[in-house]
């Protein structure tokens, strides 16, 4: 497994909750320079999910920097510009619904006037994507991220077969243990 645990969790969410029959991690795009963290395709519903994942856990959470300055908005807006170009080129069929998501477990609100504010940054990224591409970026952060884990936990609790994903298998074991202790 080459993806990080945060990316793996998102991929499993796409597979188990969104019913994607294809999930790719760290997709290297050929015509648009870059990498997409997680791509999921539900071919039955003709739906593609394009996800960027940042599992920064310290301090305020989400915190990309460049030259020792906050870089969340610029970096992720640029990534989604490339992700959208990739999706439009590779999924041109208008019947194929494209959903763009940013996932981060922690994006805390800072005090007013603070130069670092991951929660505000996510809103700015969402606004930039909307303004540039008329796309409503889905944000899965904080409580929504935890809720997604709980949805995976519910899937794992119902299954008794050996799940191949280490994260799903862990949740499955944990849920089975709860029945006895």
C-alpha cells in the first residue's frame, strides 16, 4: 500500500459508501502535470469523485506552507484547477457526473485577524473553485470527516467476511469486539 492512511480512508469511503467499483490512489496525470490523491468511479451511476486529501493533525490542522508562509489556498486552488482540467478531458460525457472533494480531518477556526486560519482557507478554496469553474467543491472536514469514518464503521459492523483493506479490517475487528466486551 503506497497511499497514506488518510488517502486510503477516503478511497475506502468511495468504495464502501459511494459504491465505486474503481478507486485509484496518487493518480499521475499525463496531460495535466500533477497528481490527484484519490479518484473513484461508480460506473453504474456514471459518477466520478476527484479528491484531494490533507491529513495534517497538529496545531490548527490543514497547513500547507511555502517559504514559511501559509499556502493552503493557493496550493489547493491550483490543484483543483488541474484536477478539473483532468476530469473534463477524461470524462467529457455530460452524463458522467463529476464531484470534487477536499478531505481534511482538522481545519480549525482561528481568532479574528490571524494570518493562519485553515477553516477560512477551506471556504476561500471553495469560493475560488466556484468562481473559476462554477463547481461546488465538497468539503469533508472536522465533524463531516468523523461522520465519514462512522459510516465506514457501520459498513464494517455489518460485514463478517475478511475485508482486504487494513483500515476496514481494523474497524471490522473493533466492531466485532464490541459485541463481546
